[in-house]
């Protein structure tokens, strides 16, 4: 276990302990069993970046998983995603893919929430306030 560090910058504080151990960005899970597939898709649902799903017919879909529906079988279970290449004219385009149709899964996009913590966010606010900055508020950061 590493020693606590003092006088860290806000950028350092945003990367919380354990991020390296729990990071799944770039992970390509083994999907040899039904349990491994279900577990990987649960992690993909919690992931805040895009994933790439390779179907058994070889086609690939990259996008953000916003829903999954677990059924008693792989055929009855589906994952729902918004494709990365959705047109601005139709941003609500959604695709459903049966678990049984998934050959591979990759956590291909950047996890926009990785390493962010409430404590770092509040500390950033108090640093700005202590520096005498006026008119500040606790507001969410802009996404890339």
C-alpha cells in the first residue's frame, strides 16, 4: 500500500486510489461461459464509455450501453445501446442485441467517469473559494 501524498493538485486528486486495479477501459473479457458473458455485460452497463460488440456473424457495433434485460436464457436476454455513429438528426436510434448473438465484447471507449470522486470535486470547490474566487458553485464538469 502506498504512503498518503500531501499537497496534491486537483488533477491528482481526481484519480482515486484503486483506479488502476479496477480500470476496465480497454479490457476485452473472456466470454467462454454464460456466467462470464452475463458478468461482462453487467460491467458494460455500469461503464461510462463506449463498448464494441462483435456479433457471431462478424459484424461490429460500437456504442454506449444504456440498458440490459436479463432473461432466463441468453436468447431471452438483450443489451440495448446507442450506436456511436448515430446521426445527429436521429440521436435516439437504439439497437437491441440478444446475448446469444454476442461473440466478443471490448471496452473500447474512454471511461468518462474513471477516477472522478465526489471528494475531489468538493475539494476543488473549496480550493477555489479559499483562493478568493467569487461567484463559484458546485457544478458538474463539462464532458469532452
